[in-house]
């Protein structure tokens, strides 16, 4: 199984998780005091869930989709996870977790942009 084939179903799974988490976090933010961390986590989840869904749909046409999906998905999970843990636990996921997740998301979007430079279908091996 190729890297692309292995990552594709995971992309759809993470898109669904992020979408659901984004809605749940928005609800929690609207009902629970200081909504700064939860609102930001919700926003990132709801912004990146459709992006991952689009990458899933475009796997055969966007050569950089697997790498972009990994970076966007992991970056969002780390960023949002850190904010949620800070909100409920008062601690960070790990030192510099939110900036690390943010850099992952930025790198993912850069890889999406680089996909415009590569022509042709994704090679299956």
C-alpha cells in the first residue's frame, strides 16, 4: 500500500473528528465562562475540517494532498488539543505545543500551494 493510499482514509476520519470537535467546542465555549481557548480551538477545527475533506476528495488531482493533509490534520489536532487542555487543566499539552501546531498548519497550507506546481495524477505504488 502506498503512502497516499494509507493516508487517504485517515484524512477523512480526521476531517470528521475535527468537524465534530469544532461544533462541540463552540457549544462548550458558549456555555462555559472564559471562551478564549475553546473558541480559538473551535475556529481552527471548523476551518480545517472542510480543508481536509477537500484534500480527501482531491487526492487523485492534488499531488501534495497526502503530505498537506498530514500537516494540516496533525497541526490542528496539536493546536486545538493544547488549547483545550489549557482551558480545562491549566497546563500545556507540551512546551510550545500551540506554536508547533500552528507551524504545522502553516506548513500544510504551504504544501497545498506547492501542489499547484506539480502536474499529473498522483502515482499509486
